[in-house]
C-alpha cells in the first residue's frame, strides 16, 4: 500500500519535472521571444516580474537591465520591456492600437458596466466613453476653475507661513499631497475636502491608497487567472487592505453625498459654480439618455479622479521642488526669473497658469523634474495587435505584452546626453527640446494619454512659482536622499524641510 503511494508520488514528480524541463527548454530555445535577453527566471515564468514588482523598485531594476541588455528585455516568458524612444510612436499609436494588457484588470472595480477610463481594455468602448467628457478636461475648461485652485494655493501658503513662524520641520511631501487632494475636491465637488484645513489625511484615504497600490500592482503582474484570487486573498488576510477598502468606501459615500447635494442645489437654482462636476452633471441632464451618461457615471468619473490624480500630481511637484533644493544654482535661477517677472508685471499675483507657462526657466525645471522622476514608475503594458509588429529590430507576433517605462526611456543618454541621470534644467534651454519632448511619456501618450494632464499642469505651474516667490525652502538633511517606492505611483517620502518666508519689502 505504502509503496503504491510512493510510486504514485514518484510518477507525479517525474511528470512534473519532465513538463517543467520541457517548458523551460521551449521558452529558452523555441519560444517566439526566446532570442530576447533578460533575467533567467523571467525567460520561462512570470515569477521574476511579480517578485521585482513586489520589491517596489522596478524603475531602478529596469534601468539596470536596459544598461546591461539594450532597449529590449524579456521580463516574463510572454512580456517584454522596451526603452527605445523610437518605439513610443509604435506601441502607443493612435491607429490599429496596441490594447491595454490584462495588467489593468487588477485596477478595475468589480462592476458589470463600464469600469472607468484607466482600467478599460475595450478600446472602442473606451474611445466612446472618453469622448463624452473630454471637453470637461480641456485646459480652457480647467482654467474656468482657476480661482478654485487659487483658494487652495492660498490656504497652502497660509499654513506654510504658520510653519515658518514656528520654525518647525515640515513634511513637504505630505503637504503637497494634501494640497493636491483639496484641489481635486474643489474641482470635482466644488468644495475642498478639508485635508489642509484639518491638517490631516481625512478618513485615512491617503493611507488607503498607499496600502492598495502594492496589491493592485502585484495583482496585475501575476498570471491573469490568479489576479482575482490574489486580490481576494489579500483582502481576506491583510488587515491593512481591509482597512483601506473601508476608507475608500467612506470617501465614496462622501463623494456620492456631494454629488447628490450639488444636484439638489442645481434643481433649486442655488448653484452657479461652473466646476468640473457641474459640467458633467449638465452633460448628464442634457444628453444623458442619448449617451448613456447617468449620475452614476458622473460619480465614477469624479471619484476615480481622486485615485488617479492626487498622488500623481503631488509626486511631480515634489520631484521639481526636491531637485531644486538639491541644486542651489537652479533654485536661485528660478527664483530670479519669478521675481523679475513679478517686478516687470508679466506675472500677476495670484500667479496665473497662462502667464507662468511663458517663463522659460520654470518650464525647464518642470520638464526636468518630471523627466527624472515620472509619477508612474512602471511600464505601461500593451498587447501586440494582430499582424505583429517590428520594434527595435525584433519582430513580435500578435498577443505578446510589451510596454515602455517612462523611468527608463526618459533616461536615454542618446537623447538627453551623458548627464541624463542628473537634474539639469538647462538641457531644455540649450538642447533640442522638441527631440527630448518626443521621448517624454510622463502622462502616457496616444489614445490612453492622461485625461487629467491639464488639471495637473495648472496646479504645477501655479504652485511651484508661488512657493518659490513666497518662501525659501531647504531640506533638513540635504545629504540624506528621499525614499521612493514604485507601485505604479512612484511615491517619495522623507522630504522634510525648513520654511522661511521671503521678505519682498516694497517691491
Ligand atoms: C502629474 C500628474 C499626472 C501624471 C504624471 C499622470 C500620468 C498618467 C499616465 C502615465 C497615464 C497613462 C497610463 C497608461 O497608459 O497606462 C494616465 C492616465 C490617466 N490619468 Fe493621469 N496622471 C496625472 C494626473 C491625473 C489627474 C489629475 C487625473 C484626474 C483628474 C488623472 C486621471 C487619469 C485617467 C482617468 C487616466 C486613464 C486615461 C485613459 O485611459 O483614457 N491623471 N495618467
């Protein structure tokens, strides 16, 4: 009896071993991607990409891999990372698109309807749904709410003044983050959520996003049949994920209540604000039936902006300010440019977006801060469409995954020069800016490019010069770098600063 069991186990192990050996040999020598270099573990499984994503430093890992192997690296048996600037226009093209891969399924809410712009993988449906709201996100539409952004900027500066008087250490990263949440509250609900007023992470929402990001990033990289079980088991076994989901639910309820309240005010003619929420409610009221754009779509649109838009914007602003603090020459040049523009009247107070974008050195600092530390630090995977594609000299059959990480392509030394790893805003003034711009994918590109880009740019171009004008900020421990974690959002922590209010006398 015992020996029967033993031989059964032996047979099973032999079958397993033979199958695994056969699979590895196939992947290494006969698979369509077999000639592409990369880590051994990645060549026959998805284990490498899962483990490296879980480590939270894929940006550095991928840069090292591309330095070693070139533009094309196999990061799973069926997936490739590409760092070739020339490939951007192929992989993220607008016609015969490379659809989003199943990575994005992990980010989709459990829903039978449209899952939202970001996770949607049905390119046709996405295109139709996005067209309904595109105008609401245009720069002219966002700037109709410029005063709302100003009110957040004033509150931010008031708090900084307080800290300056107290000479206390400020966690700048946290403050920029809560600023970005409050701006979205103003734009999408006509009300700040009160993060800055309360000086805290309301309902633990920021912590909730931090807890969910690793689960979604890893859930997207495991084989697709494991995505759901992985997400369910993390919910069951991780108290922090359960807590995070509770916080998200809480904010969802608050958002729903805000939408309902606004609708009531509109019905009673007590609402004159032309913010994003109002514009979307108007679309729903006027053409909702024809477009199938109901209040619940409006709610998803507003709520998902919180998830997608606050951290990303904060990461960009943090990167610009952090690099300026570590590069005193650049910081002084920017301060001089802003001061001069205020003195000669080309920049008003409060600083307007349209005036700020005309400042060349500010532009250079913004571009350089987002180039060196893109807010999304993982590659954006797509599926090679029918017919296949030739990219960087390799032919890829249909169905395989390929993507580019902004944190690799934006370090390309051919394009950005041998100092591509350094913060050097002057490259945007002295170098070939158009050529460099073509290699920048901070906001993605093609049909899935970021819908909230104009919101972020207006925040960045208004807040950064305002801070530079009103304050002098310096790192508490300049020799100590920030800490970063890369779970799609490439977040920084440890940007502790001293703030001093600048004295402009009578100028
Ligand atoms: C500096 C700030 C931001 C950065 C760097 C950024 C980055 C990106 C990137 C790289 C993508 C493309 C992802 C992909 O192709 O896989 C994207 C898409 C998206 N972003 Fe942003 N984002 C920012 C701000 C915002 C804001 C403020 C919002 C909302 C208010 C937003 C909402 C979205 C949405 C909904 C998508 C999906 C678009 C689609 O597929 O149609 N983002 N973003």
